[in-house]
C-alpha cells in the first residue's frame, strides 16, 4: 500500500487496485510504471520493443475493470468522493434542471432505476472516458504503441457503459461463463456451489454477451468457459463454435489452458479444476469441434443481422428508466438465427441498412413481447416459447430444442449433436448415447464433405471427473473436494453410424495426441459405416476420439 502512497500495511488487493486506478494518482502512477516496464522489453532477435511489436495486436487496459457493481467499495475512498462531487457540481451549474435534485451521497445500489443511480452511472461513464483519453495518449505518444484498445470487459454490461466504450475504444470485448462457481468459504477453494443442469434448456445454451456488441465495432470474447465439473460441458465446442460463427466474433479465447509452468511440462499430473483445460481432457476434446466450425469455417454465417435500438438521449440526462443490464437475456435465443447486437441512434437517425430492428429501448425493455419478436425472426408462432422445439436456424445448419435440451449441427464437413439421452440423427450421423448425456460429432479431416471424405474424426464426449472428487449429494451442486489426477471418464458405449463413400474403411481409437491406439470392429453396409464408440476401448487411456480412414477399392470391386 505504501508503494502507491497509502499509509496502510500489506499488499493492494486486485479489486482495490481496479477501483482506484482511475482516480488515485499513486495507483495510476504505479500502473503506468508497470506498463512502461512491460512494453519496453526488447526482443533480442527482432530488436523491437513489445510496444513496437505488430504481434501485440490488442490491449485491454484493466481486465474486468467495469466499475459500478459496488458503490460502497468506491465511496470508501476519498478520491472517489472528490471526483463525484466535482462532476456533480459541474453538472448542476451546466444543467440545473436535470441535476439540481441529485444528492451528493453515493446511491445505495447502482443497479436500481432511480434518477440518482442513473446520474451516478453517467458519472462513471465520463470517468472512464477521461481514463481512456489519458491511456490512449500514453500508449500512442509516449510508448509509440499502435495496438487496438479496449476496456470495460467482463460479465457486467450496464447500459451506461455503451457510449463510453464506443467513443473511446477500438473494439468491444466480452466474457461469459456457464456454471461459474460460487464459493461457500474461501475464494477459489472448495466447498463451492455451481449449476449442473443441461445448458441448452435455457434455449440460448450460454450466457453469451450478445448485446454487449455494437455493429460499429469488432467484437471479441477473451474469456469463456463451460465450467467443470458440470457433466454436460462436453457440448461447449458445438455451441460456442456455432455461436462464434453466427455472431461473427472477431476472436475467441477459452479461459484458461493452464495455471502454472508445471501444468505445461507435466500435464499428466494436472488435476481438473473449474477452468483449467490442461487438467480436463473433456474441454480440450470439445475445443476441436469449435475449431472446425469456427476457425476452419465449416459453419457458414447467417443471412440476417438483428438489432436493438438505443436512442442517443439515453446517455445524456439522468432518468428513472436507465436499467443496469443490457444483455437482455430474453433475446439471446436470436443468436442462433442471425447476428444480434445493439445500435445507438442519434436524434432523427435510423438503423444502418441491412439491420433488422427486433426491439427498442426503453419500451421493449419494460414490456417483453416474445410473440412479436419470435414471429419476426422465425416466421412462426411463439406458442410454448421458450420451452418448445425451435424452428431450424442458421439456414438449416442448427436445430435447438430447449424443452428436450438437445442441440444439433448439420454442415457438409462437420455434423453432430448433444442429447441428454437416447438416439439422434444429425446430417449423415446417427448415434445412440443411451442413458448418459453426451455429444457425438463427425468432422472431415481432408476438407472434403463428409459424404466424400476418406479421413474423418469422430468425437464422443460424456462425463469426466477427477479421481477422488467428492460432492455433498447426488445432485452434484456442492463440491467439497476436487480430488486429483488422473481423470476418470464414465464408462459407456455408443453405437454410431455415418453416411460415407464405399471403400475399405478402418476405425481406430486414438489418444488425445492423435496416436492410433487400437483398431475397432466396423462394418460398411448400404452406404453407412457402423462402429461403437467405447470410452474404455484403450486400457491405457480413456478414448474420446476415433479416426476413420478409407482405402479406396479398385473400380471393379465397387460393383461386386
């Protein structure tokens, strides 16, 4: 604390540093000193500093530093009280009708819809803008760094931040987590509580920050995860890979691969944790499907772009109507049918060409007309929404059923699905997962459509936990011990058949590195190759992946 000029023992906590960096000169100076040391590091091979390095393409100024979740945490500091009082006094002089009755005390809850809370939100947005101006000048002028800038990311997207982000930053960044734990004792240690339900039952399949994006800026997701130990997290690759394509996200990073050097060098010793991919083969295997759909481009983007309108005056004067959350979860199901974002509309302006208005603020925030929006987007009635079978989405590439908790993808080079139980068909793939929730996918490995491919990867993902993991009851909502490596995969067999070309097919159970471990029995008949996915096929290591390879038959043998 004394290093930043505060007479207190101990270290500055992460939350306190984030709260103070915009208003406390000592903390801000410490932040700049770190930035200088970091960006002035010179690569001995290229001769460039990190600030000069083109590979440093993006900078987030303060990770998850969007302020306002706790006004008490800010009011505790005299620097925040001084900045607020100065801002409010200027507003009272300039706009007495709008600000004369706003009290000097901090609002109890910035999440409320009072004029007092709204004024405080506008103050936070202006404070962010002042911080952004200083940081852009520092990075561009002093450090000569041209990286694109963003800030105010995280899982908190109040409406008041929207204009500040657009005015000050080059791109918008968001984070989302499915079944992020709540800690019942010490942070980041058991016991903890987390959801275990099938994420597809909420229709959208994830807490996607859909309306945090604006069509005037690129959008990235630099933190996301379907957290362990939810037994359904194997569906993540299908869902997130599809969402990233349909929403045209500019980048996608799962948090995180590893939490320390030893997790890279000795991964076999790494236990599964909430986020750590190195200790969770289910996460790593699931990502391969996301890469096929998103990076390789197996799924095609949707035709339509839907928008929620926000009038520019929303960000000018305090009103009772400015709510805090702009994620508008009731609209997130639209993410399967087309791009979804928001647009700020100036007085007398209109949406850009090519955007379809599905809602407007504030009228559609107060009165959520599901039926109107559903008919507009899908062309069908909304009877039973959201617990119903949805019409095919993304030009027929996606089928989602919130009632049954199922999700299917059908593209020429990748197809598959996630189901809580039973048999399904997606594209040319058929599978029966029995009573164990699982995802099964097939992807061409030679860039040909699956029906013509001679080399195919099939992935089967079900429940996976640590050795010795302990829950308090069968619901698995309360975790009391994480256990340790090695990980255990539920022993299950899934009959699979795939529409493929004729030929001499061989099916291998392969390990996580792609090495062929065992040849499996298979049969080609009537245009379909059949075999059984077996998590216990390889005694040395649980099996998630299967390689299917065809050796073309001589022409004459194709007819006999």
